[in-house]
């Protein structure tokens, strides 16, 4: 945490509700610690926006099966499909396919169809999306970039992947470019025509050592991959810069999602600060799964007639405990507001069950907007 929390105060001058954001921003990115409800919040916010008549596309990443079912996207590919949200034609959803998104990029930046096919067939390339950390994150941003100018949508709501380190996606473009620019392979491959490129004596020694460790087949394919990729890094680099620029654009805002638990709030807070420090606009805070307010102030007069006095006592105790929990959860999370001002905090109650249909999403949306 910085000594002066407002050093990197986000661009917005006044506190804005999530309704403000869905009306006025073009891109909203849900971020935050693992398992707090980023995917659900993204889907719910998109449903809420669509119900307001805002043409919205939500990009979700690896959603729980029930949520994918709720959105009707379980078996769809990498393209947005229209979702029936209470008869509104304004909701689209896409489930990110990181492999297919990367393939599209390769085809886009390859100098020829042959170059693209060679890369796509290379096993080192095929394993990249599984093994190169941050690639999912990058592809989510990439998909967003691809779709943000789509005239079908006024608003994109983007989920970020489950990740042990929520900042991975910020670093992903740099990591990808760094990998494609791989210095070791640049050393191994001499400049010259790609097809008959001789491998220098010194490089052979390096290759022999690597082969011993990872197997010569892998090295051959890796060399082939980097040779085939040659000339495309620049396209990728420029694209990554455009994606970064979109993330910093005034029409893009980040929403930090957290749960009202000490450690999770701390993680979310430090994440929000870092985002702001990187020049991203943190404009919203969602604290999800709060103990609901059971309105302990009012009493149902009929209860004493249907419950025994012992049952009533237990009910009272439970309600008191819930109320204490609700107050302590609020205390856990409220301090984050001062830190990430002017982002406004929205508290979402825990629903009675897991989110499994569009009605559940609409219910969550009513707490958000
Ligand atoms: N307000 C809520 N009430 C009840 N259940 C909720 C609520 N919000 C989320 N859930 C449930 O919590 C689980 C986790 O939510 P979700 O998948 O949206 O989290 P996430 O932050 O996207 O997780 P990950 O980091 O793994 O991607 C899901 O089963 C979802 O249905
Ligand atoms: Mg998720």
C-alpha cells in the first residue's frame, strides 16, 4: 500500500453507481481475487444492463456449468450468441476460447496462409495456451479488443480468469511478447533466410544441452516455431499496445469484486491500488455474498401462534447472530471505500442458492444496479 492512498486516484471525479457505469462506459472489466463472484457479477451486470435496453455483450471465462447453462452458452464457440433475457434482444454472451482466439491472431498476422498453417500445426505452439502463464488473461483482453468496435454492442462486460494472482492479466501482454522475442532462440537461430538457416557451432552446443534436458524433438519443434513466428512479433506487439491503450481509455472502467472477508478484502484493496497505479480506472467495487438483512426490526405477529416459545428463542438467537455477522462483514469491507475512492461500493447479498438461471442473474442484477 502506498503512503498516500490517493496518489493514483482514478480519473473519475465523483462517485458513480454501477448504473452510471453501464450507461456511460463502453467496457467494464471485472477483476478481483479467486472465487469471489467475478463471473457471476459480470453476467448479472450484463443482464441488468440489457434489461435497461443497453445492448450488452458479456465475455465470460470458464464459467461454472450452471452459469454457462443459465446463459445458454455451454457448448458454444468463441463468438457471441444472443441470449434470451426476458424477451430483450439486447444480451449477447461469449465464452472465451483462448486457443481459438490465439489461432485467429496467428492467421491475422501471418504473412501467408502457409506460415499460419505451419504455426498452427506446431506442437510447441499448440501447448502454449496451456503452458504459458497469463495467456488466458491476454486472450480475454484480446477478445475484448476484437469485439469492442462491434456495432451490435453498446457495452462489453469482461470477466477475468480464475487466477492465483489477480494481476496476471496486466502482465500477460508483456509476458507473451517476451516469450515470442525469446532471446535464447534468437541466439540459436542465425539471421538469414528462414528455410536454410544454418545453426552455428556455438548454438549447436546450446541446443545439445537443451535437447538432453527436454528431448531433441521438442527442441526441433521449438526452433521451427520461433523460425515460423519470425516477423510476426511486431504485429503482436502493436496489437498488445492497442489492447493496453483500450484498457486505459476513459470509456473503460475496472470493477473490483471482493467478498466481505478480511484477507480477501485486503487482496482486493491491494489489487485495486495497483490497477490505479498502472493508470487504469477503478470505478466500481462489488462486495459479494453478504449475509442478507433479515429486517430484525420488524416482527411477524403471527409467529408466536405457530412457533413454540423455545423455537422462537432459537429463531431470535439466529437472527441476532446473522445481524452481528452482517455488521462485522460490513466493517471488514467498508474501509476499502476510502482507499479506492471515488469508486463506490455495492454490497450484494448471498442468494439462497447457487446462480443457475437467468432469473437468479436478474435478481443479482437488482442488487448491483
Ligand atoms: N451472491 C451470490 N449468492 C449466491 N451464490 C453466489 C453469489 N455470487 C456467486 N455465487 C456462487 O459462487 C460461486 C463462485 O462464483 P463465480 O464463479 O462467479 O466466482 P469467480 O470469482 O468467477 O471465481 P473464479 O475466480 O474461480 O473465476 C458460483 O457457484 C456462484 O454461483
Ligand atoms: Mg470466474
